[in-house]
C-alpha cells in the first residue's frame, strides 16, 4: 500500500462508528410502521378481511382512488442494480442496499415521502426496465439510482415511455439540477450570462452528460461546450470510448487535450477524478473562473490549490468539508414531493428548471435560523462561498416543492392540479415548521394591528433572526435593546439584511438620549420601595429587562419579550414592579407543547411554586382564554396525585377548592378535576373511574398544583417526546410582557412576537 493509499483509508474508529450506526440498536436504517390502529377484532376486520375488500372494489371501479385508500400516492420506489454505486463502482445489488436505504431515509426526513428500496440482480438494461415498469401499480413514482452509463439512459428512456408515473434518475437529473442552481448563482456573482460563457467539462458519464444538457436548457450555447474524458476532447470522428450521448458534444474533428481547450474557459465542470484540473490550467481560465470540481471523495483540484492561482475563483465540490457542496438531497426530496402532490405523470424539463430556480433563490435569501443552527460556525451569506443552500434549511420544502407543483400544473402533466398554490405552500411549511398550523390564527390576529415589540436581549443572534423574520412575515415593529455596533456586526456575521437604526429601532443602554427620562420614570415607580436615584440610574444602564418594561410603561412599546438568558423569576420581578398594578399581575405561565400525536397546553410552569386555590382557578380561567387564541376549544384538566377525592393530599385539597371556585360562576369552557394525567388524556379510563366527569373527550390543557410538576412534564415532553414549545405565555399582564426561557429558538421568538403582537381585544 502506498502512502497515498494509507491517507485514503478511513481510520478504524470512523469505520467502526459507521458500521455501528448501521447495525445498532437494530440492523439497517428503515422499518415499516402501521398508520392505523390494530388493537382488537374490529380493527382487524377493517384492516384485512372482510373490510379491505371495500377498498379493493373502489380502486377497481376508479384506479385514481388508490391514492385515497393506499399509500401509493406518497410512495416512491428507489431502484438500482448496483452497477455504479457512489465512488465504489459495480459492487452489485446486495452491496448497494445500505445506500438505497439511506436514500429512503432522506426522502422521509426531508419531504415525508415513504420509500421502498428495491435492489435487482439484473445487469441487462432492457430487462431491468421491464421489471421496473411492472412495478407501476405499487408506486407513485420511481427514483432510479446508481445504474452505470450508458445503461441508465436506456432504462430511464424505456420507463419514461411506458410508465404513467414520474421516473427520475437522480444521478443524472438530481446532480444536474443542483449544478444548475449553483452555476446560476455563480454566474450572477461573476456578472456573466449563460449565453456568453465557455464551459469545459470532464467526464462523459450519466451525471456529466445530464449536467451539460441542463446547462444548454439554461442558455449555454452548445458551440461553447467542450467535453473531455480520459481520451481527451470529444470530437467528430473519434471512435475510442464513445457513446451517442458524448457524440452530441463533439467539437471539431481533431484530437485535443484538456490543456488545449481550457484557455479562456469561464466554467469548469468536473465529474471525473482527482487531479484532472491542474493549477496551470486554472491560470489559463477566465479572470473570474467558476470551478465545479465534483469528483468524490477527492475533487479534480483542491480548492486551496485553485485559489492559490486565482483568489477570485468561485469553487464548488461534492464534499461537505468545503463550501458549496453539490448535494442531490437539495433536489430529489422536493421535486418528488411536488410531483406526487400534483399527481404528475412525469417530471419534465419545466419542473426541473423550477426546482433549479427555487434552490438558487433560497441561497440568495437570508439564511434560516434552523440552517444556521445546524451548521453553526459556517458563514451562510450569499456569495462565492455560499452558492447553494444547506439541506437542513426547512424552507426548501415550501419553496421548491410548490415551484415544481406549479410547473407541473402549468405544463399540463398534473392529474390533480393544485387550485390554491399559496395554501399548498402553507401546508408544506406546516409539515416542516411544526408550529405553523396551530399558530396561524395567532399570526392572522396579529396582522390586524402593527404593534411595537421590544426585545430586551437585542444582541442575541436568535433575537436578530427573529427580528428579520418579524419584518418579513408580520406587520409588527421590532425594537431591540443593545449596543448598535455589536448588533450591526452580528447581523452581518449571521448574513442578515437588517441593520440597526435603518430597518429597526434600537435602545443603546450605554448611550441613549432617553436615559434621563427612563431612570426618572423607574425611580418614580420605585422610590417608595427603596430605589434611590443612583440605583435607578445604574439599573437603567445595565438591566435591559427593566429598560424594556419602562418603555412599555411609557407607551413607547406595546409589549416586551425577555428571558433568552437569565432566570425566569428574576425577569418577572422587574416586570411586576414596573408593569404590574391592581388589574395586571402575573397569573401563570402557559406553554403549548406541539407533539406528533397532538397539541397539549401545560400550566403553571413558572409563576407560582405552590399556587393557592384562587390562583389555580385564575390559571384555569386565563388558560381557557388564551387557548382560544389558537382556534382551539379548551378542555382543561386540574391534575393532582389525588383523583376525584381519593386522597387527602395537599394538592388534592387545593385542586378541590379551586373546582369549587370555578363552579361558583357559569363558565363557557369544559374543565374537570382533580385527576391523574392518564385519566385526563384517556377518555375510556376516566369514564371507567368517574363516569360522571364533566369533560368531553381528552383534555388539551393540564393545570398542575405546583410548578415542579408542570415544569417537569413540560421538559419531559420536550426532551423525550420531541415536543416543540410555544411559550411560556405570561398570563395576566394584558399581553404587555412575556418571559421566554433560554432554550428558545429564533422561530420560537417569532411565535412569541405574534402572541405579543395580538391586540388585547382579541382575547380579553
């Protein structure tokens, strides 16, 4: 083994980690789960005989209803014969299975598409195509994968001609789409047009040919394309190592080398092998060369070596440890999502170009907070080192899939045209942003008024990202407390378009003309509580929560959001001091927990450690009012270790007393207690224990007798139930202040701004 070979060999620890990942806790990366209950004889009779016959007969009568009664409309077959697997070559169908399982995992993760991976021992492309065509009743679409060239062209052509569902060879078209998006943005940076550039490409395989075909569709002139392979330039009359696909890009009638044709090239597109493009060749390229060196694991030229020759070079590779990774996962989940939802019979060029435009536009937009969190430390701002968005940007689903579906509708290949594309995009967004659906009524209410929201921790990157989102998605006006130079620097570092005192107002604790007014107001409020003028001045220089509360008190802001760091009760103390009065006081903290199985409100997680019966009743009343803000009818359970009087515990006594208070007046919502959590959520159990319970259905809000229990349930749901929290919502303050927790995300802050931005009249 040569030293180079040693360098290319993965370390034992990395190899073991990869194998362990595939083997434990159970072999493979996929499982099949039932989507319907199968708990008793009734379920069995519906799932199988005799009930299943009804679905069969409906599909026989109208084949289109297979989408309604089976998984077919959301099921993709990932099919290969293992003849060209990654950079491993012809390793066979069985050895390719881990890759195909991985492909299915990506479909599910990024687009919620179900997959079966199918590995076939069939080297003959015509026979392989016949097998795939016979699978049409099973699948809504077919993803061909890792089939060697030129066989892949034959297989895809036959399948596309004979099948009435989308057939997409991802190695060709997925790569071509992401390359098209990357080069679209690279040309924008280089201030060049497709029609004017000279393209030199190495590699005449499936991906290389597909990329060139796509560049032609995007406007590159065929006369400006020079294709080279191991035999040199593809030219007319060449016989060695030629295919019909290569022949379409023949240039001239004389043999030439890559070095001969690279002179003045604007774009180098490499899908070949390491070391193909030399520094001397880079020096001969255009002034701002665009180099897509996509060979894996080692590119045609090391990006550092290319930049050493020309620092202005714009470079992409297929590797994740360099900027601008060309990764097909940016494309295939979303193009299939749009195609399936529109009932497309094929994936045509217009759909592919729509995908390119959507991906390219995403890179030019401000990076999402979720992508920034997933790629912490990377500079995700559009430019030479950020041409392509990151796969974990959740906005890709809505932007790209809806663009593809629209193109399918526009070109007449959609069998289920989408009438309301805006609603469809919102539906897609809701599938990746778990809070989107339930937050919709809150955002709609917030749009009825332009409220000023002051953020106490304005220098926090999460707050900055939330502020940008607020300005893009709402009518609210963010006000940030912080040092302007710090805010400006962090906005730029995060790739945000917003700037202080240009796009939003700020309050600078170190130097603000309102300082005298602010400390004077605070001293006036607190003079009889031991606060001296000197202390008031010090607090207004250092305590951003107090500053924000004073702004709300003075009418310079409508609501305060604080708590991205620090202890909840510390923040609450200043809010209560400054904004509390006879009618406004913290009642309780209400958290909405968004779960895969439904939504659940939890209270009181923060305000009262051991609430009195009066405070519990006040919490229940406030929770009912706030739950309705989300368009949900409240069903509230008062939870305790005691259940319907079976224990004489402290929590049970307080809950029973709270029930008496609640029953003392007519209420327009459903509540019951005291009870265990399982009785609150399990209707059958509750009816068995207490048949006369005054609660219709499962509870959607749990109110606890102490903060430890409420906070514990909240955190268990977050950590073990994968729940997304909206809140905590501080009830009782007339929407004038909310205290979040340090674990909140930028999207969580956006959600809280919508809650804070709702006029009081909407929920009081």
